C-alpha cells in the first residue's frame, strides 16, 4: 500500500521542475562574485554503482556529463568505482573522495540510498547530487512523501513510465506486433518503464485494432550473460520482433539474440543506437526511451558553480515532460536516433508528447501490481528468468 500511495502522490504532486535552468550553458563564464567564489574550489567526484563507466547506460552517461562539465569549466573531476555491490563499499568510495578533497559527489542510481544515509550528515559541507534516489528509497515505509532529503543532498527522480509508454506506442505504430520487455531487476524505476511500455503498446493496439503480444520478464540483474541470451534466443526465434532491453548492460543479451534473427531492440536511459548498432548490426535499434541524465547533471553542477545550490539542496524533484513545443526542455523522451517510419513519423511523436503534456494521454505510474495488465494486448508474464 505504501508503494501504491507513493506512486499516486508522485503522479499528483509534481515538484518544481528543473526546466527554468535546464538550458544553462556549462561553458558560460561566471561574472558575479558569489558565483566565482562558489565555483573556485569546486571539485567533482562521481561514484559508480555496481556498473562502471563503460556500461553504455546510466553510469557512462553520468560520467560523460561530469567529465564534460569539468573540461568546460576547468573543474577538477574524477570518478571512483566501488570494489563490490554493497552499501559499505559505496560508502568507502565516498569517504575516499572526501578525503581526497572532493566537495561535490555525484551518485547515479537508487542503490546509493543506504550510502547517502550513512554519509550525508557525516560530511555536511559536501554537496551530494543523486540520480534516481527517491524518498521511498531513503525512508521506506516511514516516508511522509514530502519530497525532502538531507539538507546537503539533491536527488532527481524521473517519470520512466512516460518514455516507456512512448516506446511501446511507437513500436506498435511502426508495425511491430510481437514485442518483448526485458527488465533488469524489478525495482520501481524499471517497473515504471515496463508498465509504461505495456500501456503505450496497448493503446496503439487498440487504436489500430492490432493483435499485439508482449513477452515480459526480468533478468534479475543489470548485465547480460549466457543464460539471459538463451532466454532471448527463445523469444526472437519464437517470433518476437523487438525487445525493450531495460537495465544497464542487460541489453547485450537482447542484442546478441536479435543479431541471429534480424530482430530489433529498444534502448534505455540514453541513446543506445550507436553502441548497439555498431556492435551488433546496423539498424537494430529502433529507438531509445531516455532520461535527461546529462541535462540534470549539467544543471546541478552549473548551479553549484554559480552559487545557486541553495535552490536545490534538500529537495527530491520528479522530472518528466515540460514542454510540448521545445523537446530540449523535457527530461524524458525518445532518442533523436529514432527510426521514423511512414506509420510513425516524428510529427506523430511530437503530437503524442503534446497530448501527454496537455493531459489528453494519461499514463499511470503505479508500480504496486505484481505484473502489468492490458485491455487489448496479450501479455506473457514470465517473472524472473534467472
């Protein structure tokens, strides 16, 4: 019930958007004395979660955004990779970053909730920027859902159900009727992507009167391996045309299986077309369902540089669509590399976004159900395949 309540409240109560400063240019010279003072001793460290900076997804996108900011602003930047996947190991890297003199720490992923709770108050002068760490992650059932965190922490969470919906809707409108959703671990962000994907595919199926089938499963990890590839082989060889691979490096298993049958994939979090197509075959990636990770990082680091940290400190902001006219302002959406077709043009995508912004198209972010449901599409729910 708590999770359901959280989903409802997050949908109903939109925290102030970052759009007002999302267009900040990281290379713009700072002129006022407060900003100069704030940025003068700025040293940025990123700590990876259980992945690394070559995961072609969440960690890599965050790393590239931090590095680009550091290069453009002559700000010292480095990253730290924990030895393993535990709170203690993540805390150890935060401790090391602070001991090394870094006073801004960027942390990508919900797995940092425990480390934040252990370190934020220990280092009150350090500014922590968290991506995808919700209040529920930090407080669990004790959360009062007021979108507040520690006074020296800012966290962005994203409305994954929206780009998930866009991807599912686009796939069916493009003519694909045999779909698959391969999630990493069944955590809220992945579930929202998946349930949004089903809602979008279901809506398009109803519009077109199409018979749509969706294989749905979790790999129970955020990387591909031979077991998951074997499961994907079964999907593609059984007629699945396109799989939304949603969970860090797990896309490698979907792409490897797709390459054997001429199948397609949908990327996640960042634009994965160049990576997937370059490694597994040109034209394999039809689109990617994206979060504005780099825009978020740039906005927050720019705010710290410019002495505007107080406008963000202690907040958790839920980011999604901002504009129906200027796609660059939005923190979720489909990739520029989307393979537009006669049946789903870029204009159709923009019309869908406009309908979402206006409320004409409503997407549920309730992730409390054990599995997704649909009214028109047929879902083959397989749970954890490992």
